[in-house]
C-alpha cells in the first residue's frame, strides 16, 4: 500500500509539473515543489537499504540494524529526508485546508505540533543512535547483530550501492526529460509569439 501510494504520488506530481503553464509560483508552492523533487533522492536509497535488502538479500532490517547503519554517518541525510517529507506534507495539508474556518481556528496549535514533531523525532533518533553506538562499540555485540540480521557481505553491499546510485540516476533522468519537455514547450511559445509579432 505504501509503495503504491508513493508511486501514485510521484507520478501525479510529475504529471502536474509537466502540465504547468507558468512558473510564477508563490514562495510556499516553490518550497513544496522543490522539496517534493528532492525527496526521492533521499528516499529511494533508504527503501533500497531496507525493503529491497530485506526482500532480495534476506536482511533482517530491524530498528537496531537501521540505527547502527544510520548513526552517525548517515544521520544528516536521514534527518534531511525527515524534514523534507514533513515540510512537504505540512505544506500540502495547509494548502488543502487553508480556506476552512475550523482549520483557521486551530492553525496556531497545529503549527506548534508541526514544529514539535520533527524536533522530538530527531531528539529520539539522536538519543537512540548514541545509546546504540555505545552498545555496538563492543565487537561481540556488533558481531552478534551482524549474524542475527544477516548483515550484507561485501558483494551484496556493492550491489545495494549500485542500486542506490541507479535509483538516483533514474529519477534524475526522469527530471531531465521533464525539463527538456518544458524547455521545448517554452521555445515553441517564444517562436510562435515572434511569428505573431512579425
């Protein structure tokens, strides 16, 4: 269900992007578009490291496994993903609800919650990451986790790295295609306007 929702959201968003007639957007809409385009670059590798690794490489991607893999080397990337997704979602909900009187009444409280949730999420991530790092500083504990989680070996890690890069390059190719379509459309309009003026 989550995979279908993700694919549907991305396809509809890119379709809407291709159909745009103007690039005059408000500041919040610009932030929502840019955050939406940035999310897949951070999210696809995470999906490959979890779902793909679990399904095709039999990795038991428990919360402990993920914490060890993410903290501290990928903490900034994971936090950026969290903030992008949260900001994108909050802006989308605000745009959808902004004309409702009920929403206007509770908007200040929702704003506090919208700020508090990611702050608390990062705090929990940081605390759990530090505690896990201390536990896994014991080589025996780390080896036990690797054995229990079926930690990817060097060959599997190389394949996963290739998949992460491929996913990013594939999405970049899609964005490049959309940019080319928009550029050709703009050039066609400019040429048509010149012919009309002549």
